[in-house]
């Protein structure tokens, strides 16, 4: 399961398909694409795993719910974890 590091610490702004996330815990600002932002925004609402995230985000992202899409979500989760925006719960 994954969760955001702290919902209060993340400040998200969007312009078209780009999202800027400021993490007040680290002082870092990150530019995210729409896929990563959708994952992060979903995790702000509830903890989740890759399979559940993929199932809920596939229609929104107009993607087919298959192994490749789940792998893409897993990669996004790993990338967001490296940026210290999310963590395993």
C-alpha cells in the first residue's frame, strides 16, 4: 500500500497537463506529468496499491486496464517514492 507523505505538506498547482508539486517537508518542487499527478491526487484521498490505482485510473486516463498499464502505475509509484512524495504504508 502507498500513501502520501503528508497531505498537508504537498501543495499542487496545475496548468493544462502539467502539475507542480511543492513539498514543504523537503522544500523541493517537482514538475509532474498528468499521469503521475493523477496517481498522487488519488493517493491524497486514500492509501492504495498499484492494481487498485490502475483499475480506478484507467477510465480517467483513457487506458486499457492490462498488465502494461499496471506496470506503468508501478513505475510512477516508484518514481514518486524516490521524490519522497509518497511512501509505503
